[in-house]
C-alpha cells in the first residue's frame, strides 16, 4: 500500500539520519524500490540471497556450521549487512521518541508521508 511504502521510506530516511553507520557514504545505499515479487525475478533472487545470509548468521551465532548452499552463494563475495537486533531497534525507538517527544508523536513522524 502507499501508506506502507511511505512508512518504509520514512523509517529508512530516519534510520540513516539517526545512525550514520547506515548512511549512503558508509554502505553505498543508492536507492531502493518496492516491486511485486511475481513481477521481478531479480528481486526474488536478492530475497533468496538475503535469506541465506541471515540464516548463515543465525547458524554462526548458534555455533552451527553454515549451510553448504549458503556458502556456495557467498563464497568469494563481499557481503555487507546491517543487523537490526533488539538493542539497535530499541535505540532507534528511543531516538525517535527523544526527537519527537513521545512514542505517539514518533509513530506519527515515522508513518507520515514524507512528500506531503
């Protein structure tokens, strides 16, 4: 929906503003878009790789060996990831609340349409 897209756009913009380590200069975030999965095989492939990378990190944290199919996908590839664990999400929430006054006002800011 348009509201979900606007909310996601605002969250990405505020995340970059509040946490410079997520910014374009650091991680080369050039753009993003929303597409219907059934209309975009490249996005489906990206989702699959993201799933494998996330799962690989879960396995490593649990002391397990990364799956061979995951290793085949990322072997000799540079992968940059940003993990939004509970500590990072709480920090973002607290920063939003501090800058806007309270959680209710923060949610208005996060889920408002940035273009008007």
